[in-house]
C-alpha cells in the first residue's frame, strides 16, 4: 500500500503536495509529486494509474482478506480438532514455563496499576516508541525528496519501512519469550539510534542508506510496540490489561500526535531534518533509561488474600528458622 502512494494519475498536473517550507516567495520543491509529471509537464516518474484505481485495489484486498478470515479463521482450537496447548495432561516445555513465570499471578485492578512506578516508566517507553514513528511517517518522503531521491525510490523506501515493522514485531515477540520483557523493549530502541544516524546521511547517490534507515525505523517501531503491549500484559495480567493498556496508548497518543507538526516547524527553523532525527535518538535514550526503573511491580499487600499472606509468611519464617539453625 505504501508503494501505491507513489503511483499517480497519468493526467496529474504535478502540483499536488507542493510544499511551502519557509516564509519566502519561492516554493521549495521538497515534495515533488509522486507522479510522472513535474511542474513543467515533463515525464519524470512511473505513474500508471490514478488514485482512484489505487484505492480500488485497497478495497479489493480488504474484501478478499475479510472473506479468507470468515472462511478459514476459527475461534477455538477444538474447531480444528486440536486441544489447547497440547491438552491438559501435557507438560509445558521449560521455555514455556520460564515465560509463564514472568506473568503476574495477581489479579490487578486498573487503579492499582496506575499507582505503580512501573506503569509510568512504561508510559515513557510508549512515548519514545511512537513519537519517532509518527514523525517518520509524516516526513520521510519529504526528507527523501529534499535529498534528491527519485519518487519511485522514495516510495519503495516507504514500503521497506512497512516491511521492517513486520520483522520488528517478529523479533520482539521472539525475544519476549527468551528474556525479561523490559530488556527486549530496550533493545528495540537501538534500531531508532542506527536508523536516525543513517537518515541524517541520506543522499541520492547511496540509496542503500535510505533503504536501511527505513527498515531500521520500521523494525524499531514494530519491535518496541510489541514489547510495550506484552510487558504491560505481563506486569498487570489479562483482567486489567484492556483498561490499563488502553489508557497508556491514549496518553501516549496525546504526547505523540504533534510529532508531524513539530517536525515541520523544526524544518522551517533549521531548514533540515537533522535536529528532528537527533531528537528521536534522544527520545530512544530516554525510553531506555525509563525502562531501567520499570521493574515488575509487587502486588499491594493489603489486597492479597489472607491465606496467601499467611502461607507466604509461614514459608519465609520456616526458611529463616532453617537458616538460623544452620548458622548455629
């Protein structure tokens, strides 16, 4: 779909998306249209169809996807002759047991989660995850066009950005089963560092830089976003997750939605996106530091059932008694 954004109508006049980035009278052609005509009418691109046809393709793909889901997706494993997790008698593999140990057994309530430090540290991570993504989506094509990259190459780079997000989700999901979630979350921010470093150095003579930066930004978002939602579920459990995660994403959106506007204002002031990409790197560093303090929260003791408290207290006393006898 990102590639379709680079295909314009054969009869387009090329004036769509003319970008006025300064207060002067001259219009900077940062956003040369993704069409086969420039302002003078000469063919410069590869337009083969109009936006009407492009959106028609999107509609057809959506309908076909819905039909496949309706015909082949089932709600329960039993509908396919399978059993949940291999059956009740099946022993879980060691890796699965280790991953399950990271999930809280306490039934958190949303108001309890909001009182924990971990929740707000994860929120900072959520902002650091999504702000660079919102900025990149709004300004990447502008940045590439300003660097002299051809419309077809710019559209292809945007498609690689989307593809990178898919691979990032796969990597993030795999790491969530292999290590503590917040560490996997931190590692995802490294993609933003390297992606920003390459994005500042984009040029039309080295397209691999633009492609690599796009893939890394996509991986960074997919990786950190899947880690964000999974860590939230691990810390606060399935009962509180919908409200807790929904509130977190809402708050993060309030902070991240101005990213596109701020990126444009920074370009107006500095006539470059360099500062914006450096800010993205700074946000990634902030997210990593915040997650260092996002240890798994302890359940509020007043809310733990009495029998569990007595049992855990008895176990601790028994352990202390054994240690005293050993020392004696």
